[in-house]
C-alpha cells in the first residue's frame, strides 16, 4: 500500500529545503491545492499543484520566460488552459 503520510512529509521537506533559495530569488513556493479528480483525467490522475508567487511582476515575467525557454512550451503544461 502507498504510504501517503511519508509522501506528504517528503513534500513538506522539499518545500522547507527550497524556501531559502526561493526567497533569495524573490519567490515563494508552497502547496496550493490537490485536485483528486481533475477534469481531463478524473479516474487515473491526481493533481498535486505547487504555486510559486513572485515579489513583483518583473520577477514573474522573467521566471515565465525562462520556464518557457527551458521547457520548449509557451503555455501551461499538462494540456490545460492557462489560468490568469
């Protein structure tokens, strides 16, 4: 059986480990939500969504640009529509 408690603890540890690095860049990363039955994959997927917030718009613009370059994508990955 899958050990959900250990998995959640690992996610919290990742969040705490990355916190100082993200703060140095003007970012904050945290667990935003868990979607148990996402619309595009309700029976075999669970979305575990991290949110990154930026100190200001310029930082977010640069982050989005870099993510797009490195991933080769222009929008949100996962096939969904980009949320505003």
